[in-house]
């Protein structure tokens, strides 16, 4: 897990064979958010993708994240919630000027 002031990048291993049984991973669900606000976002990822970056986070803010593997037979398994805090630093501001 790599955390900056506005993003988190994480990767995860394939589920163990003991969990997969005769099935295979169909997709991953990444759930992340602010635990104290009970506000969460999601990312659906294909089975081949075992990493992601979540951007546009707020600096110096506590977050939580969890990855769930969803198998072809609809079995689900996940890691426990992982808490993290973004680092200090300002957000990048984008400005547009209308030439008219």
C-alpha cells in the first residue's frame, strides 16, 4: 500500500487455492471511504487486475479500504478493513479561464 496526500495505490495476491476450490475469480470489488462519515465508494475490477489507485482523496484524512474477491460461483471472500491516513499536502487546483 502506498499513500500520498491525495491517493492510495494498493495491490493484493490471488486468493488461496483452498478458498477457490473448483471456482475462479470473476472480479474484485474495492470498497473505500470515510469510516466516521459512513460514506463509501466502490471500484469493480476484472479478475486479471490485482492493483488499483484511488485518487482525489483529501490530505490528512482517515480512510478505510477493503478488497473482496467474487468468484464465478458467486462465493465472496475479502480481506479485513485496512485503515490508512493520507499525508500532508495541498490539493492540486485546476483553473479554467474563458477567453470570451
